[in-house]
C-alpha cells in the first residue's frame, strides 16, 4: 500500500452507482472537498474520459466489473466499494479535525477493524484538535519566518505539543 493525500481541488473524480451505497460515497467525497462528477446508470466511455479516479458503489458485481475495465482502459484508477479484486486503491477509515486527517486502513481486508480504529482515534482526537492544528500552524509559520531551520521548527513544534500536554 502507498498512502497518498490527493488535492481535491485538482482531482477529476467520477462517481457511479445506485442507492444508499452511492449516497454514502458521495457524502464521503463531498466531506473531503471532492467535486465528483455523478455518472448516469449507463456510463458511456466518453464520460470516463478525463477522469483520474472513479468510485463505484451500489452496482451489481457484473456491472461494476465492466465499468472498472472500461475505466482502466482509459487510464482511470478505480475503487469499487467492497469488491477488493476490482480496486486499484482503497479508501481508509477517516477522522477529520479541520485540516488534521487521521486514517486507518487494512488494505481492504478487514473494514470492521479500520472502522474500530477510526472510532478509537475519534475519541482520542476530539474536536479541540481543529484549534490545536491552527495554533501549531501559526507557530510553525512564525518560526519559519524568523529563519529557524526545518530541524529547529520541528523541535519547537514537538516541544509546544509536550508543553501543552496534547500528546
């Protein structure tokens, strides 16, 4: 597995599917700031052109398999919810606290474990971390503007975290 964080502003994503599964995936993408193109039930190849990633949820496996093959033929990475052999990438369990993003993944093998880890992280890193991240970001920017080296800035961040008792 190779963990990546993609910039939602420049990501060309599509979403195909039906029902609650598609709606859950749409909500996840929207929460991440991804404006996914919602594709019709029958997806012509022309609509796949230009996409970088395609999310598929709520389709029967045969339809998903066909759609995934056509997307891949056009160079599109595919995620078919809960069908591991059809996935080029996985979506981890996510905890968001502003720009702080905590994730857990089992490579698609045990989604229930990833979900349990997400719940534990959500308890340990509550909503207060949104403000903490902003405070640390401002301090980091100030230290960089003062000309501190990256190593000094990193050390100062760690010291501030310890001094505040955050970890």
